[in-house]
């Protein structure tokens, strides 16, 4: 089967160096950096002190250095944010200029890349690094390679190079938001966006920024709405999502016939419409909903 791929020019890598990098990031991000290794990548969040989303990160280990994948447009903002907390820590940050990130997906992606299929599984190769997405296996893999090698790698593995629109379409069918253009910066509550189920949060680690409010949201059952994939041909994003005449949701993003929408949990069993058309809301297999949605 032919694999599909997209060059993620809208994503970038920030290199983190220095003897204190592990201790420094452990106190800031939502996942346990002790799980990061040359064989395993991590998904994590950097939150505000109020537990709201600021950055979603994929962490890779490269020799002694760490690479943080982030929105390219916000890479310098990430460095600025991290630098606020650096104080006397021996840690430095810089944007990596000579690498490309290639997202690859398809049913045979793991075997094609000689990976066994574990979340975040990482393998160094002669041309770069292959990483199974640490959020969800169905998302596929990330290849971190030299920019000039993209065409050669696609030819070597029989990969069809697609557009960013195709990549978004793939993600939206799975219900996966990504980056600050989709996840509401300084507003989004991680559990409403499924970030815990996508392996961004370690509930057993010590304190990190925003930890108290994130834990409170979980243990008090305060989640009342969630992001869902929605099949919605012909729908524009300007109109609200309704159950009868009551507004119960709003659009986050849409690509072709599939979109992401924030919908109240107590409305997901009702007939939902938008602009007079009936919507098909999907609960992905990875998503765990509370038994009582009231």
C-alpha cells in the first residue's frame, strides 16, 4: 500500500541544550521527561499557570540534545516563554534551521519504516530519525530529515507526497487538533481537547506549570464539552452547531468534508444541525467519554 506524506513546513524544531535541561523542562511541561529516550519520543503541553494551553510539543532526543517540535510561527515565542523561567539554569534554546519534518501515514507505515508499532517509538537511521506519533498510532509517523533529502526519502519508501490540506483532512477524521491555529491559546482546557487521552499528561509526575488546575478538572469531573470529528459536507464555519434551536457547539477547523467542533457532551446524542443540514458527529475509538454527560 502506498504511504502518504506531508512536509510540515508549518512546524519547526527548537533545540534544547545544557546540563539542566531535564530538570528545567520537568518543572514546566505536562509529561514526565524521564520517559524520553533515544528509543521513545513524547507528546507534552506547556500550559499557563491557570492550566490553559499555550504550546503542544513533541519531544525528541538527539544525542545529548533535545528537540521540541512546535508551530513554526510560534517557535520564537516558545523560546521567549521558556527563557522567562530559565533564571540560573544551564539551558539554552535555538531554532533548528537545517531539518525538515515529514508526516507519513498509511496502514503499513510502521512495518515500512521497520518500527514495531509502539507509541513514540523512535529509530535513528542513516538519513535521520523515524518516530511513530506519540499521540495516536493511526496518525502515522514523523520523519526528521535534512530538507534536501525529502524527495529521495519519498522515492525510497514509495511515499506519495501530499499537501498540508491532505494532512489536516487525515487528522480531522481522527479528531486530532494540533497547534495554536486550532487549539485556543490561553483559553483551551487540555481535557476538553482530549490531550490526556493523547498521552500529553502524566498524572503521576510531580508539579508542573498548570498542574493543579489540570488535576482539579480531572478529579472533579468538570469536563462538559469536547472536541469531536464531524462529517459535514458543504458546511461553512460561520454558523453555530444546534440541537433543536439551542446552540450546543462551534467549529474549530474544517477541511473538505471533515471538521473539528467543540460540542457539549449532553448534546452528542441529539440530532445536530448547522445551517439547516444534519451533522454526523463521530466518537473516535481513542476517546473516553464520561458515563454521565449531564
